[in-house]
C-alpha cells in the first residue's frame, strides 16, 4: 500500500467501533471458523482487504480507542449467539493485547451536549480523542460517515475504512 | 407405563446439546491438528478449547444435564470426562512449558540473539516493524506463547508480527525439546479422544434423528408440536 502523504509521520491511530469490530470478526470467521458470524462481517470481504487494513494499522506505532468504543463492541457481542460470547471476548482481548491497544477515558460532562445528541457519545469520544491527542500526529479510523464529516469539519485527520481497503498496492 | 419420549425433547438435545458440541469439536480438531492450542498466558488456559459443558450455551445447561443423565450408560459419556481431563492436562503442561521457556538459558539466549538481529534489520525490513527493546518482557512472553501454539505467521497489525515472521521458525525448533513431550502427549490424547467423541455424537444424532423423525438441524416452518 502506498503511504498516504497526508498521514506521513502520524503516530497514533484512534479506532472507532466499525473497523475494530471488522478486524475482530474477520479473525473469528476466517481464522477461527465461527461461521455463524459471517453475516456480521460487512466490509472485510476477502483476505486482500484484511491484509490492507492490517498493514495500515501496523504503520502506526501507537493504537488507541475509548471505553465508549469498548462498550459498543460489548453491545455488538451481546447481539451474537450467547454460546460464543466467551470466545469472542477472548478474541477481543487477544487483538487488544497483540496490538498493544491503549484506551483513554472521555467524561460525558466534558463532551458538548449538542454534539452528543447529534452524533452520539461514542462518536464524540473518538472525535474528542482526535482533538486532544496532538494533531497532525493522530488519525481517526472509522466507517461512520457522520463521525468522518465531524472530524473533517473539526480539522481532525480521519480515514474511512473503505479508503484503506480499496487502496491499490504500489 | 413410562410416557413415550417426545420428539421435542430429542430435538432440544440435538439442537442445543449435540450440534453445538459437534461444531466445537470440529473447530477443536482443526486447531489441534495444526498444533495450535490457542493457549494464552494471561489466563493459563486454551482460549478456544473448552470443557464439553462450556461448548453448550449456559442457558441450555439443564438440557445438557438431562441428556448426560439419560445417556449415562453410553460409551460417549466417559469420552466427555476424558476430554475435560485431557484438556486440564494440556493446560497444566502448557503452563509448565511456558515457565520452563522463560527460565531456560537456551530460550533466553536465543531470544536475545533474535532481538539483536531484528533490531539491526528493522529499519530496512520494508514492513512496519516496531522496536521491541522497551517491551522485551512482553515480547519474550508472547514469543513463548507462540512457540506453545505452533504459530506460523502473525498478521501485520500485531506488534510482534515483524519479529515473529522473521525469527519464529527458529523458535519453533524448541518444540522438539524433551520438556515439550508431556504437552505433545496430552495434546495427542485430547486430539484422539475428541475425534472419537465427535464421531460417537454424530452417530447418536443420526439414530435420534431416524428414531424420532427429527431433522438434524432446525428447519424453518417445521414445528415439533405433538399430536
């Protein structure tokens, strides 16, 4: 994958829920054979997409997210078959520890109420993290168009998952 | 006269007990055949190989327990107990190997040499490769875990990826050390037992399906209301 000049020198990747959930699901379905989760996997449809995302994530020395994103991952796990919850949580722990994922708390009362009402507390937590972690050194990775638009408007570097997985190798 | 066994009860056994166990054993066999124990040092357990009861949704444990009682004389019930006992041995042996590796001069020296090689090649590797100098302890533990799990390759976004993909093959040679023998033996016993157990459960499912005219998997639109 060719390096994106806009992000050269970026140090911190901030995960929104969508791309993180896709990474976890891909491993669950394709490497661990949890085939019942296949319909949940919407974006990483083949190994090439997975490799592109994996390489993109690897290009950042630091990865972080917010507890709000973890809570949203929890709600997605709850939606799946109960018998597999323990295995999926195992995968989440493995992904987090293998990536050395960091987490940074954002208090609700420190988030603008109007914005929370508009795009939700999870998205605002990610946006605030992008604003607070010293641009242009950080990049938000999302597939949520509302969050992507808010990030762009606020001057936060943001990358759409679709751009990552559709980029051609140089 | 005892009431006739109803197909609803048999359907429950097939759908919420037998099928989930067969599916899980199938997954377990594919892991064990490749030597991947899915063992994690943070829990000292195989993450994806569990006791037979854990393969059943906790909400269906009453159905599992009734099934075990009703089939207590069957040949596969000892297979359940053996499975859990071999798994326990695998977990214990994996933990012992993990501790041995971390204290073994052979492994420690090998790790230090590999780290030195990696750090010197890192800038020219052409793939994102993070320095592991400041996280040596974590990297050493993770490396031990990958040796135990016979890991072949790691995805790029794992911090250890470039290191392991460069040096892992050499580390895997440590699996031939005599200290690994108890682990290999326990794994082989678990593998053999799980293969037989899966076959036995498929046999039971076939017979229940035939005898009670219950499909082997739920079919939308077909109910089991007794006449």
